[in-house]
C-alpha cells in the first residue's frame, strides 16, 4: 500500500453527522493524519462560504490546502479563499433547464454565499434550508438571476416525479450534466464538472500521484471522486451503487464516526487497503 498523501472527504452523510457536527474523535483523527503529512481536502456540493465554516472548525484555514465546492465547479484555497478553478453552466443552457423544470411545476434553486435562492416555495427547499443553515429567499424573477450563467442548478421535488424530469432534461440539454445528488433533488452541472475532475486538478497541482489519494463518500455525486482516487472508500450508510465501486466500505456510519475509524485503521494504523485497479480505468479526464 502506497502511503496516503491526500485525503478527500465528502461532507453531508460522510464527514458530518446527521446534526451537522464533526465529532471530537473525527477532528482528532484528521489532525493526526495531517501531522503525518496528509493533505485533507473537503469536497462538497455546498457553497464555498459553507465549506469555509467547516474548514475553520478543522483548522484547514490555517494551512495551505484546497476546498472543492459546488460539486466540483469551484476549487478554492482553504487558507486564502482564492478561487483557483471555476466552471459555469452557460447562460442559454441554464435558462433552458429552468424553463423546462418550471413548466413541469418544479421549483429551481441556487446557493450563493449565505443564501438559498428559490424560484418558488416548496417543502424540499425548506429541508435544504435546515441542513445547510442558509437563509432562504424566494425570488420573483428567478430567470433573470441566472441569465448570465451559474455554477449549478438544483431542482428539488418528490423522487417519483423527478425521475421523468431527469430523463427529459438529459435528452434536451447540451453542455449540462444532470444527476440525482439526493433522492429528492436533481442537480444540473456544467458538462465535465464533478468532484473527480476537481480532485485530479488538485493532485496534479500538488504533484501527488493518483495511487496516493484516498477519497470517502456516500452518494452518487461522489462517484467520480471515488472512481478517480487510488483508494476509493464508501460509507456504511452509502448508496448501494457507490459501495459496488469502492475498495472499502466503512464498518460504521457517519453518525458512528465511520471516517475516524477509517483514518485510525488505514492511515494511522497498520491495516492495509489495496487500490481498486478496476476503477482506475473507469474515468479518463485526459
């Protein structure tokens, strides 16, 4: 096993407990991993401002490092806040996604700093408001807000009714990737943008080989990150499809310090985790 040099951690349902806290055990394990020279990267669908909050809790804002925000459309330096990489949905594609979702009766939302902007009130956006801690603003002319493009668009709704909408959007929109980041929420991203590509860019910038990167996640928006990393790890509470591509599934869930247990065993301890060579050929970013 090549020593881990970069540890990429998803946030919700991975690093964070259900109450959005990071346990003392997990924080301590991360600090010990850093003391051994491991760079820790937070990778989330959350906005940069929210990631900065958790970066401060972990002390990542006091040392050189990187944050992957908005599901890979933004890479930001953890210490300075400088944006190193940014990718936007083109304006015409963003407007088409909005018009199609709106015509089908769905709300559309975007995150911006400390605010969750929503095209219309809905119960699912209320849930996102609770788990992110962001204030919610219903925008009368949402279309004009995204007229110059955006990092991503979110479409909340009932999982049953979202499936046909996802198929419709996939067939009619170019330059946009549609996927279900949560059962109750579709996400529209710029084509080619994902956590895996962002992780690759960071590793290359830091001259860290792919085989020395360990990534941990729980949902299918973590798939590209796990497929690219030399050591792909899925949480015990992860989507069953994600578990199938992981080299390891943690014994504990996010509420049971699964990340801490993994770090203690495979980075700080003497347990061996083999690379999943089958995954290395599954994603090619050139």
